[in-house]
């Protein structure tokens, strides 16, 4: 479920139906428990909104009126329409829109990429999440494997920056608690309060977008006090000057003002982290989602290098461990694909503004852009175009599926083969069907195989069955040069990897070409570590839209988030005459969301919170947080800037129309 933990699961099946899902024993981090989202996955598996058969639209777009058709008819109509589009407008007028998320190495970027590459469709820039973090980690460390979760229990100082393990990394939490019992000093940097005072020692409620000056202020303290590890920097690092020069401009008082935190808290952070060994930094994805995101990530993950925190178990940093795994060879060879690239964050503009050629065919899979893509109103206007042929391939009838011309039912992870490579825990898991789906859902592999064959293409992968494709993918996965036990994975088991231990700069090293840490990677552009303020006097509140314990992106929105709330600080609510559970209007120049307010100690002053991924039915006016998020993009990788949304909130009188 797009979670770094990648749990082992035991599934109980009775009379061909899933009865329960519990924790398995293959992944040691799973440790006997799983999140409620997956434990209750049967609610999605057998939900009334589950798509069971291919369908064709028979009503206006958005009406949700469809008729059942056969798979042959669906594949035939898609093939006919895409061929006609390619002939009239060129194949770049077709756009695949997708993300990886909850799909493994078999279900994502295998046959789908082969199909669209051969078609000559536009390529998609997958920028919604993890682009700045990935590019920066690649440029600085070559995506060096990170500190294992279990090692956090031995750390003396732990920094959780821009992450909420309680929502999307729950198996780190027991290790944090163990470390705290052992005397660790735990620091959290987050505008929202997700930990109690008993769980952490210091919480810096940074203003959204201001992580960069906070990190630079810390670095200046360490430099001014002679705390930098000059030996480590000389032996293992290059390009430090730009970072250190940028830090010089951020004395602690200036950094405190920009970040919206107390000077004393910055100094406490600097002292505790500098003196502790082992010290470990957990860098999340929250700090990347703004105009300064790439620069902030770079400054944050530079900190363990500047202070020489590596070389001991539990010392260093963890972000994504996806780079710990590689393909020894392409399991599905993809022909050269150099068509134009379209940024997924800007889908609304792509569908509503002049483009040459215009997008006339859209194939949405592994994604729900109405709920997750910025500038929601424009995305919907684009999907309403009568001249846009849209296919949506999903497990349930999402908000996006209601605008499709053809709807295709997809299998869940309980119904198909896949190879799941963890990006947190050091495991690779094999999944296999445990039940036969009700109705006619099909896997990503089978659908794109059928589409390829319908085009008359004879490429061998289009003729593989799922198990053959599974083995081809599993055989290509390598963990630090070690091959996978394909038979073990095919049995639904887990293979533990990096069993010799991961100690940064002891057993694993940077994977950059020169094996050095590049403290100012080229990806930061011409003005590395340049801070840009985001403000709007008409809309003074910063909106953040993080994950929560009920949703994974927009997955489970069909049942798991029935009512949308906006969280406010008590002072911000009082200043606007808003009480707890009042109906409010959250708005800016892009749109408005009508929902109820939740006034509690969740967020700092100047910040409001509306969870990401909620479906339209959860609000009072059918709009959600992405209606308020700009489609502007980050300099680093063209990534989404959700947390640059600035809004105002006002009471909505009772009885006023929605």
C-alpha cells in the first residue's frame, strides 16, 4: 500500500472469500502487527463500489451512468479509438496517466511501458511524490542504502523530519519507543503534532516551506562552533562550499524567524544532534512539497555528513531504500521512447490549454487524479471534454472513473502475481493470487498484454502469462549483487536482503561515480540553497495535506473517510469566529472547499490541515484539498508543490447552499 514497511501478510480464505488479513512472519519489521488499512482490506475487496466488469459510458461525463460490456468489446474499442487518434493527431495525442504506489515490479512500468512506448504515446513525468527526494539522494549519495529501522532502537539521538511514521511507517514506531526507553533524545520537525510530549523530547513546528532556513541555521551553528567533522568532509565529501556559504547567511535569529520556531529550540537541536552517537535522521517526503523542497532535502540529508555521523550501527540517515535494489537486466525490454514528456502535476492545464498535439486519448491506471492532482477544478473541466476519450482502469469506481468513456476492472493484490521490492525494510516479497476475483477483474499484466496483442504486436512479453512474467521480473532483481530465490518468492514468501547488515560508510558506501558525497548536487540548479518565501496577504494560512491513518493517497476513499474536516489552531479559529465543528469555507483563487472545522491542538498557528486523497463525496460541496493546491512545480524535477497552497477560512452560515 505504498508504504516503506512492506509487511508480510497471512491471509485466511474460507469458501473462496478472504475472511481475514493478519501479520506474517517473513519480514522481521512486521513484528506481529499490521495497520488497520490493510487489516480491513476486505472492505475494499467486497465493497459495493468494486468494479467487476468492463463498462461503457451511456450518460454525460461525471454522471456515473454505464452499461456492462465484454472484455473483447472493451479492448477492441480502446484499440480502435487509439488507432484513430494516432492517425489523426499523432500518437503523442495519447497520454498514459499513472503512478506506482501500491503496485510491485510486475504491475508497474513493465508491459504498460512496453505498450505505450510501441504506441508512441506521450511519456508521463511522475512528479506527484518523491521526485526531489529521489533526485537529491541520487545526486548526493547515489541513493546509498539507509539505516535499517531496527537500528533506530540503538540510536542516542533520532531526528524525524517531514515524516509521520504513525500514519505511513508504523513499524518504525516500536523502535522509536525502544530508543526512548534507552535514553535517546527524539526530535521531530513537522508543522503538525503527531507525537505526544511523552514520545518526543523536542518538536519544532516549522512553517511549511521553511525547512531550508531551519536546516541552514543549524549548519551555521555547527560551523561557527567548530563542530563540523573536517576529517570526514576531506575524505568523503566534495562541493561543500556552496552549502556552507549559504548557511552563513542564516544566523540563528534569522533562521528562527523564517522557520517560525524558537531560537532556543534550534540551539537545543544543534547541541543534542551534534553530541550524540549514534545519531540517525529519518527524512520524509513532507518537506519536498514546496518551492524550496529540493534545496531543503539536500540541506537536511547533508547534516550527517557535515558532522560525521556515519560509520557506526544506527548512525546516518534513512529516506527511501528503493535504491538498494536494481535490475541486472530489463525484465521487459522497452524500445527507445523519446516522445514528449508531460508533467502529471499539471494535468489540468494539459487538458484545458492549447497543446500541440492536444491530448485526445487518456489512459488512467494506478491513479485517481481527480482526488490527488493539484488544481482539482481544472482537472475536472479537462475530464469533462467530450472530445477526450478516457479509459480508467481501477479496482473501484473512483472519482476519476466517473468521467471515463471506458471503465476496466482491476484485480487487487490478493488476486494477482507481483514482486514487491521494499523501499524501507530490507525485504523482497512475492505475492500470488489467494482468491479468484468475483466478476471479471484483470491484472495490469493481463490487460496490457491483451492491448498489445490487439495491436498485432508479436513481442514475446505480450504472450507471457502472469507466472512467467513474475519469474522474469524476480530473476532480474538484485540486492547488492545477490540474486533472488525465485521459487521462494513464487511461494508467496519473503527474502530478506542485506543480511550482513547495513552500516553507512562501513558496509555500504555512496553509489556516486566517485564514491563521494556531493554536498551541492547539480540537480539543485544555478542557485543552490537559495530560499524563496511563499506568502499571500489575501490568503494568510498555509494549507498542508499529509497522509493519515485511514488513507493511502486516495486508496480506501470509497469508505474510509466519510466526512472531510479542516484542522485549525485555536488562535486562528478564534480570530475568525470559528468554533469546533462549525461549517466553514476554505478558499483561495483556485477554488473552495466547504466542510467542518476541527479546532484542536493538531497544527501550529498559521497552518491548516486537510488530509490528502479524500474523495469528493466527503465534503459538503464536492471539492477536496487539491482544489486549493497550485499546479506550480519545483525546480528540482518539476515536482508538485502541494504545501505552497495558501488559503483563508471563514464561517459558513448554517443553511447556506452548498
